[in-house]
């Protein structure tokens, strides 16, 4: 089972020019989703629940945001909740990023994460992702470089 981009836009009431879409794409492509796993399947297999952990973009070393999701078996989003301040509105960039991450993976292949091990299992992946970030002085960032000839 995959989530379609069309379903993400329907759920998030968004499109390619809106902030939660743009920021969600950036989160997914930056690898900020450090862990994603199933939490349960209902007895009649008409719903799948999964949890994902998304690094905080403003505090990379802090505990990631937790995103809980419920999907129907046909890939329709039923509920989404994130632990960030905007997450209870179900339309934050972390939720969007998680959904975009899920367009690339078959959700049926996700490993089961119990409530107990979900809280701890993201730590190793979080450390691995943090190693990819190399701090640089602000002057080296492209938005602060002066154009040649000015």
C-alpha cells in the first residue's frame, strides 16, 4: 500500500504552491524522517496505524516530533497527529513530510513498532542522520554570499 500525492493534497488541503506542501517535500528529501513503522493492523485489515519520527528543523539535536497516522486499506488518510505546536491541526509540515516519505515506500513492508520500542528505536537512526550535518559559518551559506562584481 502506498499513499498517493493526490491523497496528500486532498488531506492537507494543499498544492505545490502552499507552505506545508513545499516544506513537507523538503523534510522528506532531507531525510528528516528518522524512523517509520506500523503500530497495528485491525482484525479485518481495513485500517493500518503507523508512527514516524521527524527531526525538528529548528532543533536538530532535540527529540524528534512524533507523527501518528491511521490509513484505510485503500490508502486514504483517516487521521494524522504530530507532537509539534501546529500538529493538532493535522496540516503541519512534519505530517506533510511524513506523508511524502510514505509515497516512496510500501507501507505493508514497514516493521512493527510497539509503543514501548517506538520511543527508543528512533535514537540510533537520529544519531546516524545527525552525522550527515556539517555545521558551517553563516557566511558560507548561499543566501549570504555576495554576487560577484557587486
